[in-house]
């Protein structure tokens, strides 16, 4: 999919220095429409931000919906495009550091994404809002998340901790049912589910639901069933977490936002006053 759509364009006269979202959308739509494999396409600029330390360059976060002719199926994806008003390109590198500017572009965490059902610790009116996207079977997450949560939950008026499930199914298939079980237990009113979730020991490649649930229930001292995992409430919460992650272009774990801004260091919460 990405190889089909990821094309780099250069243009010397189409975009002015004050290129609008509409101009970028129109240019990309015309360019992609030339691809014979695409039946129809819709492009929208979801966000625009300046490229730090590169004056004159802006990053456009683009949402793309297309229908392929051959398979007659719809694909949806987000991508970043750069423009300085004279050219538009898919990739932008810093000559001195050789760093890919894509690594420094992120979508801000909007207020509408803060769901009370994702607030696991702290006061929603706390001074700082911390958002964590995590996979409970990700090795780094298993080290980072419990420590970070334990650190912040001691100060509920300082930190509001929001947790969003983001199982990496291709790497840890067992994490999908494991996170659904956690959601089901939370909806039943259980406390400290997220912290205890990282104590569950199960093979990340495990695909037998009975094995996954048995270990989950043993650690949690619960009686979650497959029927619980398939409830509409659980599936709605689970899908919403994935939807928020997609909107923010989250593609790895753990991912942490502090006061709406992506924290690539994942440690700035320790620096706030």
C-alpha cells in the first residue's frame, strides 16, 4: 500500500509561499489521480505545523482515502508532506545531521481525545495531562509503563494519567485479547487493572484465548470470559483507543504525550514543576 502511494513530487510554480491547505490538497489529489491503480481518491490536510529549525518549511499531515481499481477495496492512511511554498516533497532531510524531518513531526493531542474512560489515575483537572499508548507485551513497555505510572499516580493533582490500549498485533498477537480482557475488567469497576496487566506472563505469540484468559484471570483474581471480551462496550472502547492512535499517527509503543505534545524522550514528566 505504502509503496503504491508514496510518491515524491517537486513543483516550482504551483504553490505560493503562503500555500493553503486547499492548494496542497488539490495538488496531491491531481497527482495521485494520475496513478492508474486508483479508482477514486479523497485527500484532506488534517494538520499543518512548522518544521522546527528550518524556516519557511511547513509539514502537512494528510489523510488519504482511496479505492483501488484492481481489488476494488478502500484504503485509508495518513502521511506527512513538506512544502516551502515553492516545492512539495514526501521526504525532507537535514544536510548537517542527516536526520529525517518526519521524525520530528507529530499530531497534537486534541482536547476531544481525552476520554474519562481512559483516565486511570489522577484528577482530570490536574495541572498536567499525560497520555500513554502501550502494548502490555512490549518488552520496553513492561519496563517503562509501571514505573512511570507509579511515579505519577502519587500526585493526583499534578498528573492526570490517560491510558490507551495499542496492542501490536503483528508482533504480539496475544496482546489483543489481553487488552480486551483488561478493558472488560475495568468496565466491571476493578481497580489498578493497568498496573497489574503488566504482571501477566504470557507468550506474546500465544493465540489460544483460553490460555491467555487463564493467566489473566489468575493474576487479576478475576473471572473474565470470552463473552465479556466480545461485549459491545468492550469492543467500542477497544476500537476507540485504536482510532485515537490512528488519528495521532501512533505507530510504536510506548508512546507518551505530555500536555498534548508528543514526548519522544518519554521522560519529561519527571521534569515538570
